[in-house]
C-alpha cells in the first residue's frame, strides 16, 4: 500500500453554492474513478469463487454482499445522473443463487461502465441530481464514487489477501472531501462505522480508512 501525507487540496463545494465546475479537473477525476473501478474489478478476478462467502471488514457483509452493494450504488447513481433517482436497499436484496461470482463480476463491470458514461454526459458536473440522501451536484457524485471504490476496494483486498496501492495525492484529496462531507452529517446518521484511531503520523489513506470505521493494518 502506497500512501503519504501530501498536502494537495481540492475544490470545495459548499452546500447550496452554485459554481461552474473546472471541467479539466472533473474529467481527470472521472478518469480516476474509471481506473479505480478497473483495479477493483481486478481484485474480483483474483478472488476464487469459494472465497465469495468470506467475511470483510464491513462486519455485516460477506464478499458477495459488499460487491452487491457496489453494484447497487453504481446503478442508483447512474439512474440519478440520467434523471431517474432510485433507492439504495439496506440489504443485498437478492438470493445467493442469483449472486454467484461470475454474475457479480459481470454486473460490477457493467455498472461501473454505466456510471462513468453517465458522468461524462454534457452538463452533468454542474447539474443537481436527486439521490436517496438528498440533492447533490454531479461533481460531488464523482468524489462519492471514488471514495466508495477506495474504501471498499481496500475491504475486498483485506478479505482476499491481495495488495492494494493508492496514490498519495488521491488519498489526500478524498480525505479532505470526506472531512467536509462528514462535518455536515450527525454521527448517528453516517453510513460507515464509528471512526477508528490511527497513528499521529498516519498516511492520508490510513486516516481516511480510520475516519470511515476501518482499522488500517
């Protein structure tokens, strides 16, 4: 795992503030999401079928549950970006015999391609979209999906014993984004577990993991 405490920053998106998005930055962020999704897909390809019922750092979810969550999230955001908001179920919602490894690998690839394609639609970055937890700008959707791929990619790597590398600059950017987002959400309504302690000199990625309820190793 490659991390550091690089102090790069990202554009801030205060609630309710309308601002024209830097489209070069947005294109780069969407490209980053596509690369991260490919890395997660590679993790899934490296996970034997018999390990899809193994536990993950998300204590209530097995590997197949976690992948189902990623697929559902991609589909909900794709629908929202295309003007048809959906609902994120609290549970995986499908019987195991409909969530075998091959189907989930294919569904993950398809759903990530769909959300990346939707994010590249003209005007989406400056558009306000409706999602289950409120109205947000398209530019914020990119960050949310990047954080999901970073953190849940780490979860999958831990569950399967595979290595994961994260750009120090990307980790710093998404740490700052997440700090801003969580500051506006009451602790009892946050979608992750309670924060975990990390070392004072922890890398940006380890601090992001700790902030979102993981114990970095």
